[in-house]
C-alpha cells in the first residue's frame, strides 16, 4: 500500500449511518428511480429526516419537497441523486457545498454511454476529490443498511419486502448481480447486514466496499461480485482488513473467458485484467473465488451456518446414501473436487450394521432404504457415523425424501437429535424438497445443497476458505524500485550476468571477439561447448544461424566461430555484434521456462511453466504477482498440470524443484526491484536437473519498459 | 449383433401389459415390499385381476389370497416376487410352471450379498433360460406402466401420487436413481410412459429396457441411468432400435472416476467398463451422455418440449439479460460449453434500440431493466430478436423476476405472444421462481433452466443430441475373425511386416545375421541407418543397449552390429536372437502413438495419441471400438488436446493427419480381423510428417491373447 493511497473504505459509514437523506430528483411516481428510494425509505421506516429535492418543490409522496439541497432544514449527511446525467455535476456541487458526506448517483448516461458521458463522469470524480465527499456510482444500484432501513437504492429486489437483518454483507459492482444475490440470500432465510453496488466506480469501488464491510461490526461474511479491479494496492489493502477481522471474503469474478472479458469491456468501459493474475492475487490474499452466483450463495450460506468452528478442516468426507447409485455419483463428484473418501473405523462399520443390517459400510456407505424406515434407526446410524474418530465431513444424501410427509418427519427428528448430541461435528445434506422443510434443516445449523455437484463444489470451497482464513497474512512488498544498468537489455550474456548477481545459476560463459579467444575460452570451460552470437539486434539466434552446438574440439570451435559470424552478417547485415558467447554444452534434465511480464493493474507478474512445444500449446504455466517467496514458487511449480514429470513420472529421476523454486523466487525479487526499468524477462530454457543438482538458466532475454511501450 | 443373441427387449411387453398379476409374498402391511405393490395396484386402479399369494391365504388388503401361484383362478401373466431370497427359486419355478410370462423379483439377498446369494441368483438365471419367462431383478425396483396403472414396484416415489401419463420412458439399473428421475420428471409437469429398474440384471438388463421403450408407441424419449454394461452387442442393438424409431436416448452413466468405479464394483458386483470406451460407444451410437441427474432431467424435459423440430441446429446462441453482469456470466458459460455468440443483424440491433433505447445491442444483449418495464416493450424487443435471420437459439435471462407479481405478469404476457407469433423459433429461459410460474412458461413449450450453468450444459447437450439423431446409423462390423501367423508376436520386424500387409506404411527394413549383411543392407537402404536387436525375449530394446542410432558409414555399422549383440547377450544371456534389424534413420515430423487393447465388454479398442512423455503424463489419447473408419479416426485425432500441434501451432508445418487417420483405421481393421488371436498392439512411435508426406510406423509390438492372459 503506497503512502499516498487513502485508506480503503474511508468515509463509507455515511452511506450506511447517515443522519438525514436528500433524494435529488425525487418523484411522486414510485416506479421511477427518483420515486422508488423515497417510497422505500418511508415504507420500511428509515428513522432520520427524508428530504425530497425537486425544482418544483411542493409535496412529494406526502413529504415536503425542496427546490435544492441547499434549502433543506438540516444538512443531510447522504444525498441520493436521480437527476439526468447532464444535471448531475451541478447537483453534486450543491451537495458538496451543503456539507453532504456521501452521495449516491443512481443515474446512468456516464462513461458507459460514450465520450460525453465520460466527460461528465470525470467532473464527478473532480468534485469528489476536491470536496472529500464520497461518491457512489454513477450508474449504480446504491447502498442499503438493512437493520436501519436506510435504502439508498431503487433495487427491484426490495420492491415487495426487505431481507431480514443479519450478518451477510454484499458488495457488487453490478447492481443486478448484487441485487440477485441479496434476494437469493434472503430467500434462503439468511440475514443481510449491508448492500453496496458500485456501478461505474467513479470514486467508491469494490475495494472500498470490502473495507467498509470489514469494519462493520454487523457483517460477519462478505459476498462480492466484481468485474474489474482498477487499483491493485487498494484491493489488497481491503482484503487485508477483512482478514485481520477474520471475515471470509467470497468473490464471484465476472468475465473469466475471452468472450466474457470482451462483454465485460463493452459493459464497463474498463479493461478486465488477466484472469490468471487476479486468480493468483485472490489465492494469496485469502479470497475464495467462486464460478457462479449459485456457488456464491451456497457457500456463503453454508459458511454463515458453520462459522466460526465447524468449517471443514480436512479434505476427508464420509458419504451416505440410501442408494448405491447415488453413492457412486457422490463419490465421483467429491473425488473430482479433490476430496478424499477414507474408510470408516471397524467399530463404526459394526455399529452401522447393527442399526441397518442391509447397509454396505464402505465409503460411500450404501445404507439402503432401511436407514430411513424409522427415526430411531436413522438416529442410531447417524450417531455411529458422527462418533467415528475421523475428522472429516459427513454428507448425507436425502434425494427427494423431504417431499414425503412421512420421511420428512423421520429425517427432521433424527437430524435435530444428532445436531444436539454432536454440536461440533460437521454434517451436510444433499436434498431437494419444499422450501419450509429445507429451512427447518438449515435452522438446525445444517447446510443443505440442492444437488451432488453443488455439494462437491461447496465442500471443496468451504475447505479452501477455511485454509485461507487460517493462513498467515502475507507481508506487502514495500521496497523502493531500483535502477538497472541498460546493458542487461543488450544481449543474453549481460542479461544472465545480472541474473547471476541476483543469485540465479547460469552457465560459466565467456564473451569473445576472435577465434583464438573462443578456443581458449572453450578449453577453460571444457569441451563440448556451444557458440552463440551476441547482438542486441538479433533476438532469434537459432533462426539467424547464430548458434553452433556440441563443439568437441579446437578445430570445430574455430570453424564454428567463423560460421556463426558469417551467418549473422548475412541474416542482419546492419546488426551491432557484441561478440560471440562461449558456453558449456549442458545436457540432461528437464526443460522449464520462467519469465516476468507487466500486468496493467498488478504490475510485475512472474510465470513458470514446463518447456517445450507441448507445454506451450497447453499453456501449462502458473503465475503470481512479484515478488514470490520460495514456498510460493514451489506451490506454483506443484500446480502445473505436468508436475508429475518433475516428480518422477514414468521412471524419470525426480527433478530439483527446490532449485527451480529458488530460481523463480529470485527472478521475481529481481523483477520487483527493477519494476520501473524492466518490462519483460524470459528465461527459456531453464535446465532443471535431478534432485540436489540444481537449475541452470541456459538463455535469457530482458526487455526495457521503453521498448515494451513501442 | 451375433446370430445367437436374442432380440433385446423380447417379451418385455408382459411387464407393462400383463393380464393378471400375482404378488407372491403379499402382505397386509402396506409399508412392506410385499404389501406396497398390492396397495398401489388397488389404490391407482389397475384394471386386471390382482392375486395376492401367501401360504396363509385368507384375505390380503381386502382381496382373496392364494397359497400358491398355482392356485389362482386364472394364470397371471405377471408375477411380482417379494419373498426372501432363499424362497425365490421355488416361487419362480411355480411361476414358470403356471405359464407366467414375466416375473419381477423385488427381494434382495442375491449376488450383492455374497457367494450364497450369487448361487441363488444363478438359479434364477437358469429358471428364466429354461422357461423363456423374462425375469426382472432380483434386488430391483421393478416396472411401471403409468397409463395403465400397472405398478410392479415398491418405489416410495409412487407412495403419495402417480406421475402423469406421458411420453418419457425411464430405464435405470439403480432403482433409487430411476425413482428419483421419475419423481423429478413428474415434478416438472412432464408425463411418464414407463419405468423399469433392472437391479442385479440376472436376465433383463438396461439394453432390454431401452429396446422395450424403443418399441413402445407411448414413449417418445428415453432417459436411462446405467452402471454396468455386460453385453456390448445387446446394448448396441438396443440403441440401434431406438435410433431407427427416432427416439433420443439420454444416458447418465454412473461411476466415471476411479473412486466412483470402485464404489460401483462393490455395489453391483460387476466390472464397470472403461469410462472412455463406453463414452466412445455412446458417441458412435447416437446416445447423449450426461454427467448428473439434474442434466438428465433438464435435457430430457427440454427435449420433450422441443421435439420434433425445435431442437438446436447450430452452435449459435443469442443471449439477453437485463444486466451486463449476468450477460457476461452467460457469455462465459456458453463459450465454455462450446457455443458461439454471433453478432445480431444491424436491422435487428436497430429494432431492439427502438424498443429499449438504453439497450446495448452486442451479444450478449444488455437490455437493461427497461426491457421488462412494460409488456409491449418486452414484446417488441423479443419480436426483433426472434425475427433476426440467425438460426441460433435465443436465451433470455430472467433472474428472480418471476417472484415479483408485477414482472411475472409482464413476462408471461410477452412470452405467450412471441411463442404464438414465432412457433418454430427456439427460445429458452434462465429463471428461478415459484413452481407454478415456471410451469406456466414450460406449458408454452419454452424450456426453463434454473441457472446459467444448467442452461449452458443443456443447450450444448440438446445440440449434440440433435446432431446425433441426424447422423447416419453406423453399420455393425460383421466380418468373421481370421487367424494370424504367430510369427507376428516374435519381433518388431514381423509385426511391422504384418502391418505393412494391412496397408500401413513402415520403413524399408532388413533383418540380418552378420555384420557384412548389415553393411550391405545399410548401403541398399541409404545412410544414416539404425540397428536394432530383434528378439522375442527383449521387449525393451533401448534399455538392453540393443539400439544404435544415426550410423553414417560402413565402419560405424560394423562396430554397432557387434556392440548391439554384445549388449543383448549381457542383458539377457538366454534370449533367443532372431537377428539384427537394419532400418533407415528417419527424422523430422511429429511423433504419435497408436495401439489396440481388449475391453472386457466391447472387445478390441483402438487408441491414438500424441507421442512423448508430456502426452503420456496427460493421457492425451482418444479411443473407439474397432473397427473405425478413416473419418472416425480423423475425428479421434482432432479430439486430442494437443491437436493444435498437428494443425500448425507455433509455426510448425501442418502434419499429415489424413495419413495418420488412414493408419489408425487400418490398424483397427487389422485388429478387428485378428481379434481372436491378438490381445494388444503398440505402434510407438509413428512418425507423422508434413501434410501429404505420410505417416510411418517406426516400431511395433504385438502380444498374443494367450500371453495377455498371463
């Protein structure tokens, strides 16, 4: 977090706890965006003064209206603006002059509408910055404090009723997605603390929203829908605030495929950052990323039931169904989600068979329809399962049983009993059924998933969430940028020398300017050697005929020296030649690649992957923002699809992945230090040897920032 | 289909249209499995005579009971057996003696219960075969004909009510999964024709069920849940019957991961075949395979609404939402499912903007909340979209609008209008809402999916289903097996000679027995050459030091000849040496692999994949049962993850994939002809050259069936 960055969430309390609200552009028509907030503030009973503002003044929805915010009896702390885009800057200036602390601009017609709108939006930004007033929107669905009935929104989700007050905070860039989330959360019987939709994010953004919810005592869990991150440091600072408060943040990041990102760009007028980079940032900063609004709600709901002490602690699950077929489907889905199915203790198996003689007591347990024939049988079986010494989650498949009045009674009785007798054990249900029956189960603190796939995604997500909540909060990289000698951009020799100074292994190499020196160098290095042309004008040395491999003696070196120079001269007659590089011919081991590029939002990003065309075609790489620790680099390497090859697959020796991790970590540190000068670094290939034998960067290329801009 | 195999489904009509039903082991207790069928036959009004059979005779549930099936007033066509396993064979013999046509054994305690039960099940098989009576089960949930109220089942799904009669036929190995499907289908308002659950499959299996539904005039669509296929030819014949009737078959194959397959084995006591092979069989024989019971029901429901002429014909979709955020999520999910998002015609875009001025008219269309503000606006926008010249599906995201009384009215009115004005256009909805509102929309013939992911899976599945319904029905491979000279198993030289006779390109090679002959051969072939030891006792030639590469002249060949033999003698002193192979040293191109193995159910299976360790670790292979046509082989090659490498990725020349396909097709034909003798064939590597340059098998190995058994 840079020193000049204001604290995320600063001043956002005024959106939620305002004394006095002006609605500018207020209307008598409750279906209009200037009518709806007035209507809902009255209908749901906001306790402070409500000031409709309209040039015609008079009375609006039974309240005295004022021609301007300058004319209200007291200064409102919050203003809701529902005037046309062109009239918004003037209205906002009035608010600033009146001492309004926070303003919500609901109107559209700004950056999303073209250049004129963009100019209007720039005016809003200027007014906000000049006055210190926080501005939410424009083109947004506003903010809601459920407990205090403070509704700065025209969301249709609130038209018929308010959600119950509770502990789930929702922050969404998209108003509709946020609104859908709020309504779905409420339909599950969960309470909402605050809702904030940031729209075009002229001033307040999703990071501010996360920070405000992190600081809000009513909020215990933060659900977030995000399209674009514009300020990396601010987002990371907000996520740190949430972690320091122990509040889980679950994010639905919208626009992950190219097609989706194209749609995102047209929607918000902002670049959607690289999906892999944001994924890495989320992972590092404790966020659970989900892939659908259903998973956001499912996992949010389950987490709210299970916090603080029943979130899954291991990847072990015990599966129980009245049917072998569903047991197999559960086993398939859970294994695919990365969960494991340990065997039950012998004693547990025996107790299950005592309760349900027809049960098959593997994992999944096929408990047959007998398990639900009587409440005492079900209770006995569930008790045996919850007494099992394993730490894992127990997942019970109930199919459509809740639709049967008889079975509903049996299940509810047994579940209530075991929930009371085993308050600390993690039990989850897969079931469809009438909404009231499902709510009776969740009221016991038992999460219910509607399908096997939802449960697998949910349990795996809850486990990751818990792991991330428990992980150490990473330190910010704070060191100042350092300059670098421009020589590193000249050729591979200089680039590798710089990497060597950063502690990265490179071959012992010499740059020479005549054939005799080449032979002496080769003899000092030891045969066989490689010769390579060194020129800042020849990036593709092999294509230029500028490389001679596997030279075994002095005559070969001598003739290769001449050939390499000749080829280079033919390939690029005007190229500046820095000399010829003499290097040992290294073989054996596995080829990897690593590199650094610049993310427009998150800065230097380090990448590591397997070498070769197969790996390249499959894009088998892992990324993280620089700098990364050796431990993080190791996790990146382990996450590669082809990691098995480094880990001794098919009779290969295990590779020195610790050395590879060290190389990646040092590369990332180097790139971070020189982030103002270096745009890109390529290390290709890195020769990774057998365990304990190290990793050597055989070729490297650095591109300066100025060049990258061209 | 072999001549000796009975027609699948033969005699199954008696399970559905029986005149007279005996329930053996009938009980007065309607919760017992012997009580429930009697209760339901009476309750739902089966029209024929019902004969409870119980040694105590007297009256059961108000009906006269009989001590044995031999004592009933008329001979029942169907018997339902609910007696203990040990008593079942005797009861079944009585049925056969009485002339019963079909028997359902509901009881468990057979092969799933251990060796004793397996012996009892073998008795049932014997009785069925000897009498010609068809036996369903044991350990099954039976059969139901919904229209005729014929309930040969104790399914809890039928406890409270029957599904409506309709066109969906359900065949399931697992009773619970089938029952869940039937109940879910009914909850969606779809009608069911017949239900059959095959359980342990002593006699009647899933293939019989598919065939019976294919022949049933009431059934228009077949939903199937399958764990194990025991008879390949029978399944394929049944699938052909369904295709000839133009009835789609949608299959949920249970047990796709190793963990799931392990659970499947314990559940059914039968081997679950390789998942990739069954996948290939389904693809070839027109089946749409789904991955969850929700997809089975969603796609089954949508297909029943859209058949016969509104199933998707192209991969194009037009997406519409009131929200940019949901538009992006739809775009993401649809692209990931392989669908495309073409631009709308300029005229269509203009008409949309006329209806909804705030709309952004890309694809996805971000139509803003304005689109649903009035029924006429929504109608105008939808009409513009459905008038668009594109052939694709229109998918409208409605979020939670149906929960709002006001919006529900607006949507229903507009949807009813456009459905009437555009009866042939494909329109689908993504929405949650009250069940009755969703049913109002589906009653218009418009499928409704509950989530974006379900819609993406659904639309992609419906497209594949339609493509498969339209594809030509493949001919059965019918040719008799041919013998082969055992020499092919001796060494690579003989194996390749046999492949060459089958029309597959191999290098010009010579087998020699002294160094002078090696030199002459090398000179005839042209330098550089390769020497390889030829011995049936040395499978791993490189490991044995039995290969010398890149020999450029006569002295090199001479010394290599001696070295190769020496190494082989040291590696395997007792090995029988057939000679030394002299072959040209071929380079360039891309390495592929192909091979044949035996599936225990489906026989010879041909595999093709990329060469090299990366491809091997990623298991990047495609399989299909032999024989495959060149066209099928080409599709297999195109389906490889790394196909891009063959198709000119990263500046590589395009590879001769037609030659590769020819090689695979000929290999498969060869393997099919010699299926009784050859267990496995390995062609590794195949050198695939640039387009038009061919494919050459550099090494090959064949393993005889006898050896494979060891």
